[in-house]
C-alpha cells in the first residue's frame, strides 16, 4: 500500500462518526478539516521541538522539558485521536498546551526577546478552526490571561504590547467572521445535500444515512422500528395525460399530506421518482400498518383542483424480522409489489412479528 493511500485511510479514521456522511461534499469538508488539523499538529510539534532544542542550548532546561512535552502531545495527538475517536478533544488539548507554552515564554524570553509575542495569534486561529464561532470566548479569555500574566510579571509596559494585541484582536475578528461564514455555508450545503429539490423533504442519500443510525440504535437498544415504502398508483398515466409539471405538483402535494400525518421523530424521504419511504422509530408492525392506512386514506380522499383523485400503494416491514437496512427495504419492497398485484390503493406487510 502506498504512503498516500495509508495517509488517506489514516485521515478517514480521524473523522468523528457523527461528521461522516455518504454525501461527497460533506465528506470532503470533514476530510479537509481533519487533514488540516493533522498538518497543523505536525507543524506545531516541529516548532515545539525546535524551541525545546534552543532552550536546552541556552540552559533553560525546565522550559525545554515543557516545550518537548508539548511537541510530543502534538506529534502523537492524531494517533490518540484516531484510537479514541475524538479528534476535537485532542486538538483542544493541543491548543491549550501551546497557549501554556506561549505564556511560559513571557517569563522566559521577555523583555529581552519579544519574538514570542508573534506566536500569540496562533491561539485564536487554531481555536476557531476547531470550535467555530464558540472559540471567541477562548480567544478573549486567552488574551485576558496573557495580559494579566505580562502585567503581573512586570516584563513589559502596555505600550510595548499594543501592536501584538491589536494584531491578535484583528486576527480574532477575521477568524470569527470566517467561522461564521463557514458554518452558514456548511448549513446550506447540508440542507442542499439532504433535501429533495422538488418536494422539500429528505432525499434518498440523506434517508439512508439517518436510517442506518436509527437501525443501529434500535438493534443496540432492542427497540421496535418499522418502515413504509409507498408509491403513487398509475403515475405514468397521470404524467402522460396532465404533463410533467402537474405531475410534479402532485408529488409535492402528496409529500405535504404525508408530512402532516407523521410524528416529528419519523423520517420521511423521497426514495425515487414517485416512490417515497418512511422510517418509524419505536413503532411495531401493527402500528406501522395503521399509519400506512391513515396516510393511504388521506391521499385517496384529497381532491385536486381539476377533480383528479390520486391513490397510493404501501408496503410495510418491521426490523424484528430483518435486522439490517438492506433486508428491511427488501421486505418493504416485496410487500409493496404485492399491494400492486392485488389491485393497488392498499397496504400490505411482509414478515411482521
């Protein structure tokens, strides 16, 4: 296996489970963030080791030990994060230790060498990368701690710190708005990636991502979970007679009818074409059948503006007889096929306990 391939696998394993997504755009965003944090950890470790060496040469052995320890944490942090599946906590610990190292520099290098003030701005930059807009509190808090440390030590006057603190403040403001824009864009990307553009409900990819987590939870806690797969009867004929624009209107209307019939905990998505899917957590097979019957009736008795009546056929399956997502969908699809064979506009179940 090539070095690049190993690096890609390593970065992939660093991404927290809750940030992994089947959507390529969201996955790439999480992957790039993990890659950047890993590179920064490596660069930070090199800087810390370099400071450790210089302090050792100058005879500051205690400071050298602290720098070396920080370098070790930064270097091995990604390995720990991969094992613990918690990249953010390890990253925050690394930023905290870097901050401590810079504070130690106040006593060790100031006032004869003011170069340590340059590194102040690393703290807000890394904090915003890890915590987003919430890092504003970290940034402000660290600046206050640094100011008190410098003031109490008597190393520098306030006039000597103005340039460094103005730079720190400017970088904090810039990164704050960058984090704000990133969060807004990520929210937009997430909504676009998860939403069906025609009906406004979840799309298939988003449904699969959520369903896998819900099924895993149901298996782990031994709770009920059911699925309903349904599609609109004779939809091709409707499109042929009334046109695709009106067909799209029907799809949106059906999606609205179903959405109003479900609990907030239920997951509703467009499966493809005129087919829809509903995941019902904490719901046994009998209850799922009742939900399907209710939705079927509401669709059947809805009157469109041209007097058209629309019906749908439903297939229901329960997790108890399936144990995994693929089998659950397969059972529901079998039940839906049976409903179509028996005349449509009906609810059928497969493998209910």
